[in-house]
C-alpha cells in the first residue's frame, strides 16, 4: 500500500510540474497590453525606401505630346516572377525597368541613368530634368513606382509568407495580419525587424505588448524588410524530446501503479 501511494504521489507531482511549466503569460499574449483610451500622435512618417540594385521599377511619362512620350512608356525588361502573397506556384510576366548591378537603368533615348541610392521621388525629378534639359519633352510628368516592393514574415505566424505591397505603404501590423497573425506561441514583446540600410543589416526588436509601438520609427515597413516572430518557451519545450516521450512516461507510471495495486491486494 505504501508503494502504491508513493507512485500515485509521484505521478501527481509530475503532472503539476508539467502544467506549471507549460503555462503561458496571458498578458504577454496580448497586443498593447498597457493600452488605455487616449489619442496617440502619429509621429512615425512612412519611410522612403531607397532604390538598390536588382529593383524593378515602373516608370511612366506623360506630356502634351503623346507621340513623343510613347517611347518612354515601353519598358525594356521582362521578368518572370511568382505572383501573390503566398507561394501558389503561379508565374506572371512583369515588365519594368531593372536596376542593374552598377545601379543604373537604361532609359529610352537618354541612355544610362543612375537610380541606386535615390528614392522614387528623387529619380522622378532627375528624369524630368534630363528630359527638359535635352529638349526631348516639354513639361513632362514622370512617375516612378516599385514593382518589387515586398516584405517577408517568418517565425511563429499562421502563414509565413513573402508579401507583395502594391501601394508601397505597409505597417508591421498589416504584414502580420496578411501572414495570419502571430500564433499563441509567438513572443509579441520580442518581434525582430531586419532591414538593409546603406549596405548594412539593421536588426531591431519591437515590443507589440506596448502601446508605445504606435510611435515607433519602425511602425511602417520598407521594401525588403524581414519580420521574424520568436517562439516562446512553451513552443520550444513542446518540441523537445522530453516532452515527446512524456506521454509514454505517464503511461508507464499508470501501468506500474496498476501492477503494484494488484500485487498489494
């Protein structure tokens, strides 16, 4: 009878330890846990992404002379790419101006034009000045947009994905929403943002538990940003061998308790 009680007590203690170790801090599972009714000043402007090599640009030109303008609206590059925010396997033909490895684009009649290191607005102004100074067009309007503005969401989200952004404006929350949101096992207080700036990788931590995130300079994303959601301890513990074999251990203890019970009758 004593042995039976010892085994039962051991099983109960083991289950209590298991339950305590798997508990998740519910406050950390919430977005903006410190929120309150207030108006937060929108001080975080949408960052201007800088053009880099291998970017694909849409450049449209208009003027009072449509015939003279037509040649500038014929893109010189055709790229095959996978479409959509998820890996559906569908391929489309994307036309645009490819920024070469030397940072230049080939613009009709004008020739090679430096694009890398400029924003789309700066490149637009530069092309307008070139067209006017060479007397190719009168009062042209040039619009430059990204065709490959995208962000990547990885880690503890429902659907990790590369997300194409057609309007060149996306917040961290929008990207997470398109990726199916952070799972219950993701750390909302330790979301990693990886960004390339001036040839260097910038890595910063975002705390989505805090309402101060609304004022973060990283609230809005740049092209090619990567968001990584780190798993919490419960997720990591769930993937260890100890946890995998724990059901077998509990079954063994139950079986042993039954055997001891039969032997002590």
